[in-house]
C-alpha cells in the first residue's frame, strides 16, 4: 500500500525499516479504505515517523508504551511553532488526531480523546441519576439525551453564578435560570420541556438527600397551547429555488440532492432520512420503505421517478465504496454514515443559500412544506397524518390552520358573497 503513495523505493524502505513501520503501514491501509486523500496520507506519515522516533528516544520499546508519549510529543511539536491560543488548539488537534487515530488501530484497548462526547451533567453530585431515568422511569436513550441537554445548560449556569453545590439551590436561583432561558429566545415548548426535566431532577436530588427540600414544586413553566403556532413551511416556488442551489456535479451535491428530494417528496424527518439503508429501497417493486417511524410502524411509499433518479445518481457516482448498508455517508473521510443533525444542517445550508427567511430553518422546514402541499391539494388530515408518520390525528390538526382554501370558504358565503361582521 505504501507504494501507492510514495514513488521512491528508498522512501518506502525507510518507512518499513522504522520500529513502528508495520503499524504505520497498517494505518495507511486503513486511511485508504476510509477514503482519505493522497495529500492527507503524505502529510500524516512523516508526522507518525517523527512520533515514533520521539517515543523511542524517550524509552518506548513496544507499541503498548506509545500512548504515554502522545502529550509530550504534541507539546514539543507546538513549542517550536509560535501561534495564537486559538490557532494553537487547532494545530495541537491536527497533530494529536492522526497519532491517536493510529494508536486506536494498533494498540489494544486504546481509545484516545477522539471527538468530544456528551458528558453526563452533575455526575459527581448525582452519579446514578441517568441510570435512574433508564431503569426506574424506563426512558428511552433519545429522551435521556434530552435530559442531558437541558441539565448541561443548568450546570453551566450554576458554574457561571458560582453555585458550587446543589444544596445551595433556592427558588430564586431556579426562577432566574428559567428567566434567562426564556430571554435567550427559547420557544415555549422547549422551555416547558426544560422545566419538566428540572422538576424530575430536583425531586430525585431531594430523594437522595443532596437537596434539603423538595424544590420540584416551585418549578412552574409557561403554558404552551396546542395549535398556538403554525408550521414553518415555504412556497413551492421557494422549494425550486432551494433545489436550484445544489451543485449536482460533485459527490456531496449528489448526496444533498437526494436528501432534499426525500424531504420535500415524502415529508420525512431528518432521522428517518439518515437511517435509510440499501435494504429499504425495493427497486423491483419501485417502493421505498421507511422503518421505525415515530408512530412505531413502518411506511412504504411508491418510489417516485425523481427520487429514484436522485438515489441512483448518488449510489452510482457519489456514495463511497463501503460494505455498510446505510444509504447516506459523509462526503469527506473518514467514511461514516451521516446522522440526523447532518441532514438538518444540509437542509439549513441550502435554505440560507437561497435567501429564504424562515424560523429555525432545517429539515423540518421541507417536511412542513410537503405537508402543506398535501393540505392545499385537499387531502384528508387523517390521510396526511398516515403519510408523514404522525403518532395521532391531533398532531396533524395544526395544518388545518394553514388550509388556505377551506378557510377562505369560511369567510365567504355559500354564493360567494362576503360575510359581513
């Protein structure tokens, strides 16, 4: 594999002769399989050779001893390169990343820093809280993630106002936190959810004796009335503008085109698009299966010609070579399936690129637009709800507020004469 990147035989021989030469070659094979460019490989190999020589000089005699020398190597590397603090963090990451990436591959049990993972808030004070949510309350991982999100912000707020212990909590502190969250522009539904999370957390903290009194009762939240807002859809002409902004010549553009077509054609959620696999596309019967919808069932759609063409173009000319079955992958190495956040991010990118102003642009904007088109075509709300995978008919009722033509008939008399108030 080294010969693929290094033309001179002497260079290949020197790499292999190094005391971690076989590990570096193993890493190069992995990089090639993950779709990294030749430029990236040529940049990383000299860095790893330097790391191996540095660790050897400090007494390392086996690959298992290499992790102990990573931070020292990064520090020495940075010492000779005066940069700003922000640029320094970026440079250190560019040095540490490839080294740890190779060590994860060649050292059994090594995990490295990797990407920052969501830390459990209040782990020191209440280490069993999230186990309690799963075991006693039976919450799903997605819901527990929502608890982590809200409690992380509460933990950061307490640190900022220098409240070191949960025993110092008071109704005034809780009210100030909620007021700050509301002032930051959090919508009423999210604010209500955050208050509910705090209420459960405070009740548990009191049960465990960490908080002297049960403060859950003082948690009040704003009323978020059902059907109080309207869906954030855009016009069909604006959809055309969004789609026109996709450069379909590149692998990334082919992928994004297929994603946008799925969103506007079937009104899928971002997580449903990200979860699609090759097995969900039935080419013979021209059907698209969407499993594990929010309502707990699967939906099978007729595979439209435009969506089918978009998928074929991406699968043949944009999707990386991989044995994994997921449909959509990152356009840059490493080759990994994209997640729901990436789907929403790409939709947001093209909405902003098209200059369309809409509250919280993202994948749900195009989902709402698909539903609005069905409403305008006079489909029954029950049919629409089944089409987009709503759990109950109540979830679809909000679209009746923007059924423009039916509402116009309410304002007009039976013979077309305006009703005067």
